[in-house]
C-alpha cells in the first residue's frame, strides 16, 4: 500500500515538474485604441478617462519604452475589456496567442 502511494506521488510530482518546465507561449503585442478598452472622452491633450487601477505588472515590456513593464488592467467598472497598459507612454495593448486569439479574454467573466 505504501509503495503504491509513493509511486502515485512521484508520478504526480513529475507531471507538475514537467508543466513548470514548459515555457509560456510567446505573445504578439498589438496596440489598441484606448477608446476600445476604456470609457472616456477625447480632448486636445489626449484621451481622458477615469482612474484605472492596474492588477499588477507583467513580464511583457512596452515595445515603445524598452525595459518598462506593462501593467495588467482588468475589466471592471469603466474598463470595457482587459488589456495591457504602459504607464510611461500611456499606450494600450492586447496580447495575442500565435493562433490570433487574445490571451487576456476571459469568457463570460465580468468583475463589474
């Protein structure tokens, strides 16, 4: 009985180790219009919206601001859809899988 449980645990540990060692898929970042992702108004000085609270920093960096990590903005209140945001240049991005689907799209889940 103990040998069977040990074998089962080793196989489970090996499965998780293999999953951790796999690299995450590479994303293609595409710039999106802020009007498509956040409610706001267009003014002469730029696009003005309510304060948006980032969920955290991502490992992806802004293509226009080398070394600047993008912020993850989740869909909540006046945010129309989840996106990545560069705090320095204020550009918005979507991350696409190699097949063209959004990595940030969560089917049917809304935090509002």
